[in-house]
C-alpha cells in the first residue's frame, strides 16, 4: 500500500482480531463500522502481486451491486478456481483482494463465517451470484498460486455428494446461541460441600464455585485454617470478580463432617483437597472428590461439569500405556510431560506399561499393550515420540464425564475414543497427504469454527480408547487374520491410503470404524492448540525426518497459563464455554468430508453386506 500514490492522506484504524473469528468474520465485522461507500478487502499480501490494471479497478471501482476482484471460485460438481479471461465472469464467491459496496457487509452476520458462506448469502440476494471476477487483457500473465482448493477438498466432497450444509447444520443441532451461564437441561440443582484449607485456596477455586452457584447449585463452604485467637466459628465473605462467596471458618474444635451434618440440607457432593485426612464420617450418601491443592489453580474447567458428571467423578479408570523400543530420549521427554501434568487426583489406575516392540512389530505391541477389565476402564495409548500438554488429563476427564456418564451413559455407542491431538493433515486420501483445517470445513458447513468434532479417523498420537470398542477391535483382528471370511489382501475400505499400510494397527482399526460407523472426538482449538503433539522421530513408520515434515505434524501444546487474559488458549475456549451436547457435534468421514452419523452407519452396513460380514458390535451392548 505504501508504494501506491494517493491524492489524500490515508486515515487508518487498527482493530484487534479475536481468535474465535474466521478471517472473513473479522474483516467484515470491522468493515461495517466504515463511513465510506466502498470497502477494499485485502489479505496479508495486499495489492503487491497485482498488476496495475487490476489495482486501478480495485481503487476506482465502477458502480456495481456485487464484489469485484481478480480471484473467484465457481462451485459446482466440477468446482474450480476461475482463470483470468478477457471478459468479467460470474463467481460463487471471491477471495481477497476484492472491492464491494459497504452495504453488503451490514447484514452479513452469521453468513460471514467463511468466504464461500458469504458468497452464498450474496447469491440469495442477487441472481448474478456471489461476485464478479474482473477481466484481464490477453497480455496479462496468469497467476493461479492463490488457488487453494486442495485444502477445501472436504467441503467440495460435501457439495458433490449432494449434501446440503443447511441440512447438516440442522442435524448437528448447533446450540452456540445459548448463553454460557444457562443451566444445562440435565444439570439438576444440588448441594455442594466445599472444604478447603484457607482463603487463598478458595480464591483459586472461586471460578468453579461461582459457576456452580450461577448454575443454581447451593454451596456450603468451610475453611480449616483459622487464627489462633479464634474460639468459635465465623461466617465471612469472599469478594471475587465473578461472584461473592459466603464461607465459614471452622474453629479448632469443629470438624468439617460435623458441620456439614448439622446443615439443614446434607450435601450430595463434597469437594475437598486430597492432602486432608478427613474421612467425612456421617456423610455416607455424599460423593467425596479430593483434589490436590497444587491443582486448584488450574481447576476452572471443572465449573463446566454438570451435577451428574460430578457424581460420576470417581468412576472412570484411566490407564496410560507407552509403546517404546529404542528411543530413550523420546521416552524421557514423554515421561517428563506426564510428570508435569495436572492429574487432579483423578487417575484411579496409574499403570505406565512400557512395552518393548519385539518380533511381532508395532501392530502386536499396540494390540496387546492394554486390555480393559470393565466398561469403566479406559486406555490412553502413547507412542514414545508423543509429548503431552499439562492439561491432557483435564481434557480426558471432561470429555469422558460428558459423553460416557450421566444422562449419556450407554447412549452413545458410536463414539470409540477421545483424541488429544488436533491434525494439520489428512493422511487417507489416495492421492496423498494434504493440508487439513477443521475450522474451515466446519464454517462452510454452518458449524462453530472452534467446536470439537467427531471423525472416523483413529488417532495414534495420543488418544483414549473405550473398552467395548477395544475389545471389539481384538475380536476383529482375530477374524481378519484367520481369513475365515475373506483373505488378508481383501480391500475393506474403498479408496483410502491406509490400504497400502501392510502391518499397521490403524489400518485395521480404520476398517472396523468404517464397517460400524464409529467416530472419535477431536479437539478443535484455535491455532491447532492440542493436548498432545508428535515429534515424528525415525522409527517403524518414519524413515526420513525432514524439518518440513516435522512442522507439518507438530502442533502447539495447551499451556497452564492459557485463558481469557489473552495469554493463550484455555480448555474452556469452547462454544458456550463447555463441551457441546452430543447431538451438536459436527461429523467428518475418513477423508474429512462433513457427513451425518446415519450416513456413516448406512455406508458401513452396505459394505458389511458386500463382504459377507455379520455379527454384533459395541452398538449392540
């Protein structure tokens, strides 16, 4: 811009870009406050790569009701980027840079979630479509480097298959417009007893306590620590920016259990610190939850739990399984990240099973590394080149309680696990690995850009696997390798790259989820922030470890310091500040295209019939 001559001085306004907004939303929200008649929408390259002819039109636009620009896309069954020609061409949507009347942005609202969505909105207002691609002289050199349809391939698959994004949006039943402090339908008001050591502990736990109170729960709060001169209990108040909490400072001769038993209503849940020896005798009907004092500072995510989920806190049993062979430095890094993690005294089974990969290979090592002993037993599978976020267990606990317990207990048989990793690539396209951004796909399908989503792809770089599905995987492997139904070379999943993976456990798990219509929960935080990352080190499946390849798989880990203060991404940076209801989760298939659970199930059934497979599954109980 600085190289362009203007007749007047330019007036600039700088606005912050909220990380929850897409590029189109951020630009158009800023644009609606403009006092000019025209808007020039630019990307990070500005006008620098455009010829003088195009620059002149963008800076001196002719009267037109639609956006004008040099770069457009036509959406059809043969979707393509529009090449320059000697006459203007209709486009489904434009991508920056382009110029348009400011009036087009004033009512865009939710239609601005992506450039394709904005184009569809404009098409509904004008029969000419979502924009006009400017003509160019025949001497102009064609530059199509801007065209990134490859990254949009999943969206285009959705269009080609005839799936309407509105129908997907309706089926997913997005509820992001509900206020974040509204009581969840299954959140029955309860009485909570909160027993902490001192007022500093209460300050750290206040975000959780305040959210519980806002959700309609009754809180009885007591602190142990008192002044030496205190002879009797005292009632006090803590002024927190989220709420005012009433608490009681116990006297030297008063126990928390006695105080709670004397209350008019006995608590159903007692939250205390794990260092206390208090047994809470007489409170036998209450669920006692013990949290280490050191973890209170990082407990704000607990405020999103419902009363049903609090009651099930102690039920899930999580086992960590590490697969390793000859990478001691990698193993040391992984163990270090586990030791630094906040576990919230929630892992009831701590079993780090270090499995040496022997002649059976990685498939055998993974399959035999863990076996559930009950339907409350969960396995976290970790290869040694993985590193974990200090909040990895919080994500696991929050997701397990939401989708496996409470009102959802036994009602979601299609979900087979929880990924800790957020992928930047899709590996299963037969044409090869391609870039992947879930937010772009979800926006185009009408969902919130940073909602967690469901995918058929099993994650091998840090994930929780559910007991019923892991046992079914064992049964499937037995059947598959016995060749009783079909031979080992039989292609089970059509048109996926995993068919080329000779002895990969993921190949066979992909076959299982395809046949059954199963899905895994994936995180989807801004900037690919994840609960695990992969360092892609040389091993069984990685022979060359280039810098470019490492960067394409490495993702930033969520830090303890994340939060609304702008220091990073936090665990509750979710729609409504909580994990969505199961029915609101978007769904992607093996190649990243938006689908519905019914479509996955029907596809699997058809393939089972084709292959002559019969029998039960996790969905049968």
